[in-house]
């Protein structure tokens, strides 16, 4: 069983000179930052001196998370996957959100390839102040032609600045891409070493210092054997693909495999399985021509299923935004720090240039609700006041049901915000989903309460009707 | 000054030496302070906190001489199986003629011995179950949901029939929202009539929900419980701050099940469960609703709460050993599910997918009973379940996926 790391056990490998070069006042402070993962051992310059070589190595081992962190790409184009420490997210924040790659086939024509790469790179959605994006491109050798594959690899590398996954089970294709595809020094992820090709693929991984995927569909003994072998050859950056079956009984097996692998690594300390896991929801697109809507729908929920069961990297195929949006949103949800409520400061906000006749709206301090409402008011050009109620970071519906959204809280907010002095009327617009609190809020504040729309996107139309 | 270094620190001698050097350090730097790091007990506990869960790893020992390897190194994998001291209670929803009701089939949920779909270590005895939402008056629904029910929305009995006969609902979740004093203020007695009509129209078990009005719901549910006597319906819901006693008494007297609803708070959930147990309900008569938030709107809280509750139950906390209800149709509150938007693509697909992904997440986290709105979600989730229970044979081959994905 793995043992717990203590502050002291980390401290003892530091130089203990308190020189302050790391920017911390002393080594003990540095040690605590190491444990919070705000620093890595490299952030202590003296530790990099030759005389500390052994201590450095020991420290790195000591604080390594049970799941190795693997870096794909170089420079400003990198993705880190793995680095996980727990089985359940309430135990500690998950690190390194699941990376999402979209595939590009080398059988597409050049124009389409460039277009797809641009699309992958530009898709972005802003939610709760965070930009959600796709992370990688998986170049597939479907042509079975090494020359074409290496040409397309370099075309993709020139068309976007995302880290790459090179996909072929035939080592000569991977070799061609590494030799002539102008990605040799970019540390692409090699997909994949299998029972048949591991000798050649591991040779390439070593020669070009690339992270490599081990593919062992629904066979965990084989997966372990391959990993043991590659470790012995000297390969350190491994990603595991235990096979992403998307149908029938085999889907059940795939889900079980993911749980078994992660549990073996985290709870049983199995070093052979302590690597990031990947899955390929794009597999739903295999075979006869697929209906693009059905396949995108299925791919999205299969991706969600794998993401809910530890996938650190996904290769997907769809570029339909309606299918990617829920997957990207789920990733944001799963990787939010469970110890921090997603909330904003309660209080009174001025939107635009309100005056004493401007309407007053009420909303909650759940960050997403607040940003959505504020954004809708702003983009509709409404000058108004927005009262932000402390609902402990819960959304309107939930906090009305749960009682955090209540009339005495509203009364307190009235007093603390001084809203009564800001306007010359006494009308408050509350969210449609809080309609049932109308009477209570009227009693507690002595203001007239107007029930607003259920969604703030409809505020503009609402105002023209109800606000003279 | 007390210094705690955790009990699991074994190399005591070394520790002593270190404490000494620490002490020296403290001396040198004056007082009990190393600048920003005061070594006071509370502070140190604070510093130590982030370490919980940070596991050490034995050195990754790679053979020093990396010689050419010709054949695969042999090894064994044995499934890391755990057994849990606790088990989730089994709840029977609905009653057939033979046990005092009139349903054609009952639905059993709960009884878990392990986390959902960990079938490598244990088989949970019951399938997850799915209910569809019906309201006792026409309501505002997302367009893509509404189109399937528009013609039956004026009649809850027809609406329920549509769900059962056309969309395969296993349970009907009847929401008596018109009882809300701010909506129609339908009396408890009239609401109970609606319950009777729905019970006659369909032969599946029922979840009976109030309007969310804390003062009135207990009376509405009590009246509904009486007319549905013996049917083993689910009364939705008892809260810490409503007259949960009235609801619990009605459930006991007329043979029903009670939903214990709390807004995202595991401690209050425990408290409410215990209050209901104290009222004389058995674990087999309680279902937990820890609040289901939609994808993107707090689903992260829901997911972690459900996992914590399920794990606690499996580990033996008898106050949390009841099955979990997930109101995943709440997904339709998310604007991503219903709002027209160029940027997000067609809502006809986006909406049901939003509900599907919310439901899958709750399924994987420990939900037992789900409320759904869109027929497509019901169909997709049922198909997925059959796969996850290993009931569907397949000869899917994925070895050639790299070359065989269509464009
Ligand atoms: S740089 Fe290293 S030696 Fe210097 S104070 Fe920081 S941790 Fe200690």
C-alpha cells in the first residue's frame, strides 16, 4: 500500500539552507507548496546542483502522484495528462482535465485537412469565465501509405499549433511520419504499441523520445505485460488504451477495465498500471457509412461515460458543436475543485449607467447564474441594478427549494446593499423560478415584487411589457 | 508549542533529528516563526491538510542495464476486488394485486453491494429504474419535449398513458404543481382525484410529487397517499423544513415510500433520514434525493454527493443506506438544453443530449431511480443499460479502428 507523504518527509530532501531562491522564505514553506502542487522540485534552484542529484531524484519519486503525469508536445504546444491521485473527486481535486483530440484522416484531401485543423483549433466556448477548447489532433493513417501519412502529418503540423497523436499500427507509417513529417522534435504521442508491433514501436519511442500508447483491447494481462516490457526497455512515458468498445457486453467490459486499472494503480499501488488512460469514442464511427447525427450523439455520450470513469485522454471524431458542448461542459464540471463553491461576492452591482428610475433585479451568487444574468443584461443594453443574493453558491431553482434563497436573506441584502437609497421606486424583479417567494419577499421588504422571466435571456422582452 | 507530524511517520529517529534542526531554525529566525510559516499546531494542521490523499510511490525501479528484450515479459493481472461491510436497502416501488395494490409489475431498486457497474467485483441485484415526468396541468416545456406531449398536456391521465405506452416509462412521476397557491391552488382533495385517475389510466408504479410549497405539500401528499392506499407509491418529498412527520405517517398508514429531499447537504441528508427512521419508516421505505443539478449548473456537486452517499452506505453508515433518486429532467432548466442558439447548434439534438449526459453522470455516481423528460433520452439510456448489464451480445472488433473510421 502506498504511504502518506508528510511535510517533514518532503522537507528532509530539500537543501535546508533557506536561501530563498525559490521565492519562498524558507525550505519548509517550499515543502508545503510542493505538497499543494503549486511547485515542482525544479523550482528549487540549489536542488539542481550535482551534489543534490540523489536527493532530487528521491524527492521526485516521493511526491510523484500514483498516476504518472505524461507530457505530450513541446514548447507552447503541450498537453499534460494523468497525474491523478484519487479515485473519487471529493477526496481531492482532480488534476489535468481530460484532453480531447479530434481525428484527421490522411485520406482526406489537403484542403479539407487544413480546414479541419483550423476548426479544431478555433472551437472555443466561454463558460463561467473559462474558455473550453479542444486540445489535440490525432492524425490517422487510413491510407496505409507511409509517404502520404508523413506528408499529411507535416501538413497538420503546419496548419495548427496543437500537440499531435500519430495513429497507425504499422510501425513503418509511424517511422515515416517521424522521419519526414517534421514532427520528430515535437514529442507527438505514438499510437500504438501492440502485441504484434511493440518491438518496432518501442524502438521509435526511444529513438525520438516520444510518449507512447500501449493498446491491449480487453486484455489487462497483456496490457501489463506490454507495459512491463516497455518499462524494461527504458520507456517511461506510457499511456494505456485498454480498448474502447462501444457496443453490447464489450462496453461493460471496457468500463470495468477502466475502474480495475485505476483502482489497481491508486489503491493497490500497482506500478505497472500507474499511467494515464485513454479511450477512443471515435470508434462509434467505424464501419458502413454512419448517420452523422446518430453517431455524433452516441459518440458524445460514450465520451461522457469514459470521462466519468477516469479517461485522461479521448480521441473523438465529431466536430458538431452541439455534441461537443456537453462533453466539454462535463469536463469542466468534473475538474472543478470540489472544495471551492463556484460563487461570486454577494451585493449590489450597477449594470450600464443606472439612475434612480432604473429597474432592480435579484439573482443568486452562483457564479454561472450571476455571469449569465449580468451578461444578458449588458448585451441587451439595460441600465439597471442587480442584487446578488448569497445562496451559498447555489443556482436559483436549487436554492429556492433548499431555502438558501429566502425572504429574510433578501431583506438583509436590502439593508447591507443600500439599494433603497439608489432608486426612487420600490419595485423588485425576482427570477421566474423564485415566483413562489413573491409574497414573502413583499412582506419582508415592503417592496412590490414583480416576477421576472424564468430565463434572463427573455428579460428584454419582459421589460418592454412590464416596465414603463 | 506542539508539533504534529502525523502518526504514520515511522522513521522516528530521523524525525527527532529533523525536529531538532527545525527547532534550531526556529530559534535562529526568532520567536516561533519561520517568517510566513508559523509552526503553531493549527497552522501546521492547515499545511498538512493538502497532503491528505497525496500518496507516496515506491521508486519506479527500472533495470539499470537496458538490454535488448526479445519476448514479452510475462506477468499476471488479478482484479483488485474489494468487499464492503454495508449494503444499500432494497426498495420495492408499486404493489401488485397479490400484495395489496393494482400495478401490473413492481420495480425494485437499491440493494447494491458495490458502486454502479463495478461488475468485476459484485453484481448489484437490481437495475437502475427510469420514470417519466407528467404534470397535472399544461406547463412550460422545452420545445423538443413539448412536441411529444402537446396534445395530451391538458389531461395527466392521457399524458401518463403516452409515457407508458409510447415511450416505455417504467414509472410515472406525477407532479401536482397546480396545488401551488400561487398557481391554481388546487385543493388536496382535487389533486387526489387526479392521482386516482392516473392510477387507473396506467398500470405502472407512481411517484407523486407536490408543488414544492412547504406548507401545503404535506396535506396534498397525505390526501394522495390515502386514495392510493396500498399501491406503494413514492411520496415526493419530505424535507427538514416541511411537515415531514405528516408525510411519514401517511406513508406508514397507507403503505407508501417517502423521498427524503435535501438541498445539496450530506449532513442534513443524514439528519432527515434519521428523522424519518425515527418516525417509524424502515430503510426500505425511504429514497434519498440529494438534489440533482443539471450538467453545467452544479452537476459536479451532485456527482460528488451521490458518490459520497453511496460509498458511505456501502461502508456501513446506516443513515445513508437508501437508494438515490436523481431528478435528471432538471437538465431542461439549463439554457444549453432548450435555447435556440446559432453558436451551440440545433437544440433538437442538444436538448436530449444534455439530459442524456446529465443522466449518465448521475448513473455512474450512484443514482438508482431517474426522472426523465425526453423520449429520446429514455430510449438511449435503456439501450445503454442493456449494454452495461452485459445483456447484449456483440462481435464488435476495434482492432482496425484507425483505418476503418468513416469520414
Ligand atoms: S530555493 Fe531551495 S534551498 Fe532555497 S529556500 Fe527554496 S527550497 Fe530551500
